[in-house]
């Protein structure tokens, strides 16, 4: 069972990283990134930031997020009050594209059944 404190920290990190990407990062490509989830270790050493991006090169966005990670972490430390700001690891969340793929497959099956 997840710790309630960690859940609150995850939620705060999700909100603040989203705002930092939208308002404070100068790279225009990163303004299209949507943070979908966060997972922080119980010792606050790492936080996985799951993200998705539409209509952009995912590999380029990953590299840009890795470059911007120290800046984002610094801004995050200014905004949330925890004893240790975790190191940020950005991970592409492919659940939306996977869901779209599954939807397409289901439509194809439905079309075949109706013939």
C-alpha cells in the first residue's frame, strides 16, 4: 500500500513540473509536453516523471527533457517544501498511443464482423 505522504508528494511534483514546463522552460518544444504521472521513491532520491507529447519527435523531446532536468529540479525545489528534492527521470508514457492503437484494432475487427 503506497504511503499517503509519498502520494501527496507525487501529486505536488506532477502539478509543479507541469507548470514549470508550461511557464518557465524556454524551449518551446517542451511546452507541448503533458505530465501524466509521477512515482517517487520513499527516500525521495528519485522521481520518475511520466510524460506524453503529441505531434512532436519523441526522441528529441526526451533529450531536451534530460538537458532541462537540472533547471526543472531547481525550480521544483523552490516551489515545494520537502527535505530533499528528488532527481528527476523523464519516461515517455506510451499508454495514450497504445490506447489509440487498440482502438484502431477494435474498429477493424468490428468492420470485419459487420461484413
